[in-house]
C-alpha cells in the first residue's frame, strides 16, 4: 500500500518534535542552569554591592540565596535516588 502524502518532510517534522518535546534530562539540565545562575548572581551581589545596599535589600538577597541553595539541594537529592 502507498503511504499517505505528507505536507511536511519527515526530517523537519522529527526535528520539530525533538525541539517541542524534549527528554526529561534536558529539562532538568535547564532547571539546574537557572538555579546555578541565581546562586552566582546573589553571591556576586553580596560580594561587590554590599556597601550600597540597605538592610532590607541584603535580607532579601540572603533569603534568595538560601532559597536557591535549598532548591538546588532538593533537585540533587531527587536526582540521586
């Protein structure tokens, strides 16, 4: 029997499906990159901009750094099991 005619070529459709439906490891890697960039950003703010910030801004940055570290720990612990 003849295969049905397709409007899009097979290579294009398979590439589109790979991009729009990534594997779980790709999604976890993207989350990890975002968490690590948060930790680096908060750390750089604490190191270089601590003289210009008031106490409430510093407490928000410290809370964000603590939250990012806790989230990173939770993701790593789920990956290790």
